[in-house]
C-alpha cells in the first residue's frame, strides 16, 4: 500500500487545475465556458475550450455548433514539434513548439493562430541553445494529462511565462497586447522568486515555491509585478494537490481525506473522509460540485463524490474499443454549456505516413469518437450521449 501511495503522489504531481470557481461551505464551483460572442472579454487562465469548441490532446476540434469533429491542422514545418498544446480565448489559438533534435539549432517558439490553426503568427522565439522554453502545464487534471501552454488574458493583452527547461526557475513574463504580433519581456521592479506554476486566483497566476522546510503559494499581479504570499505549509505535508481559482484541494496520503484550503484566507475545510482508512481514493479533478476519485490499487475503482453532502457512488460509465470489445473509463474532458465532452468509442487502424528518411511507413493509429453528455447524467452514470460526427466520415 505504501508503494502505491508513493506512486500515486508522483503521478499526481503534475495535476494542476480544471478551471472552476471558488467553493464555499463544502461546494465546488460550476465548470463553465464563456460563449463565443460574449460582450465581456475573456480574462484569466485560458483553457482548451471556449463556449463552443474543445481542442483535444489528439489535436481534434469538437464543435458543438454543428456537432462535428475534425482534425486540427497546425502549420508547422518538419523541424518543429508541439511542446505546449493549444489553448483558446474564443478568438485565437495559442501554442508552443520546440525544434526537433535533428535540427541545426535548438529553439522554442510561441504561436498565435486562427481557431482552425490557419494564419499562424510567431509571437516569440528563444535564442539558440539557451534551454529557455515556454511554461506549460496539465490544465484539465488527469482526464487531459497533456502539457498545455500556460496563457493568461488580462488588461487587453495575453501573458506567457518562460523559464529554464528542467529547472525550478524564476518565471520570466512575456506580454503581447491585443493586435500586436510580438510577445515582449516584462520588466518588474523586483525579480520574481523561483517557483512553478500552480494555478490561478482572481484571474491572476499562482506559483508554488519551496523555502527550506516550507511550501509557499504566492500570487503575481501581472500588471505591476506585485507578489502576494498566500499560504505556506510545512513540506512535505500532503500530496494530490489541485489548485482551482485560489482554492487548494489536497489529500493526506495516509488517511486520504479530501480538504480544501482558501489560499487567500488560509481557511481549511474537510470535504470528505473515506469510510475506511485503507480505501485509498485519489483525486482526479473537481467540477460542478463533484470530485472524480480513482482507487490507487488494482482493481481500479472510480467514484463520484458529491461535495454538497459528501456522498459517493461508483462511476460505471465505460467506453469500448471497437476492435476487441475492451472497456475503458469515460472521463469528462471539457465543459461545453450544460454538458461534458467525453470519449465513448475507440478504434485502431493502420495509417500510412512518412518516415524521417522520406519513405512511406505504416503505423498503428487510434481514432477516438467524441460525444456530449449532460453533466447530471455523467455524475449519475447515465449513458445518454450525443455523438460528434467526423467530417471525413470515419
């Protein structure tokens, strides 16, 4: 059991946030997305969805307006690969790339493109061989465990972070004003402390730093560079950390009780205690007054936790591989209005591509089939789906 706990803590170290509001009195906020033609501009941390579309980690656009799924084509030459997957403000996509190992010089880039990947604009590029790269993070918890470019929309601009790759470094901030075609470094009165991106609060970024025996959370005011210390803990105290809009969700990896800490006030609240100490259910993500929990030992079990009353129920939604009937867990991928995007079916096929030598080569590929499910149906394991249709007929 202890080995499983250590593995669980390591696996969840990169799980950051799932884009929700602040909970009160034991409730978690609704996961929502701003409509595409809203009057108010998008502010805060950008995600992989807007009010209409979801951009999957397989680079597929799920469009709820016409219920179609199509491949997202990002215009990159053969010298580049994605390093920070796309996020959107409903008007543009933002993503980062890295030159491949075979390239003459190693550089990283930040791009802006149209919502379909067209008309890419190079906003920033690193100097050669510096090891500086844009900051990316898993923004949708375990269900979308891919590195997304960290982008904030604030005061008629978008803001990015760069740092030394592979190190806990002082984040450097880049700013690109609306209508501009270049992201420029921001000079603050004082240098920022070393830290890793942890989440957001009040549309501003939150970072985590380690100072001697303390784990400190602090908030950066993007416009002024002012740093506000939010909370600190003796380190290490907990694992399975998840930060959402100024609320730190954490679990004790001995008792597995789930707590919420308001980083602004320091107030703690116990949201759930397992009936059995060895139940071992780890937090995956929190959306719409519910938490998705998974057991840390096999056989794997999945539960929904109602944060209003503390009740749990087994999650029984399963998808299938068309080739052999194998089952997989259905996760909520993204909120679109009153529904979630999920994957219900998968299929394997042999694709033909091009090798680095320029020769045709065959490889096994996976096609996922996406659907919408009402939020209430998802949390109650009711398999009522509306499928997206692939535009190529597959």
